[in-house]
């Protein structure tokens, strides 16, 4: 991500924050919509900026000849973390901290579930080295 892109996203975030704070006094439902919309736009900008990093990580994995399943688990876990964080923040912005906590727990469980086969493989390798 270039510095100019970062400044654009930060500026958008600050403008959206000011709008949301101002609207929250008069129309709380619009403040939530501004918050969610700006979050989606910023997320799209971040995804565009991170694509070169994803390509570089793929190149590194291909050069080391590691199984593609490891990279898939990594990217799935990262995606789950991002989506969970966005959902938790949206719940907290709406004043529903308890729901946000449950969404956070669901995200943690999802990461555990998708990484379990990888964990089993690592334990199998360790057991083979110890035997």
C-alpha cells in the first residue's frame, strides 16, 4: 500500500468519524450507516493495497515447495480475523457489546476449526521426529 493510499483511507476514516459523531446526536441510525459504509469502503481500499503482499507470500510458498494447504489455512484465518473484527466493531458501535463479544468468540472458534487439520499434521511430524 502506498503512502498516498494510506493517507486517503485515514482521511476518509476521520471524515466518517466526524460525520458519525455529529449525526449520533440527532439521528443515531444514520450515524451507524455512515460508520458501516465507511468501514466497507476502507476495507476495500485495504484489500486493494494488500494484494501485492498476498502475491509475494504466494511466491515465497511456491519457492519453498510447501503444501498449498498451509497457505490456504493462513489466508482463511486472516480473512476470518478481519471479518470478525469488523463485525465486532459494528456491534460495539451500535451499542451491542455483548453481541460483539459473541461474534468474537465465534471467530476464534472458526479459526481453531480451520487450523485443526494443520495442527494435527504438525503433531504427527513431531511424533515422527521423537520416535
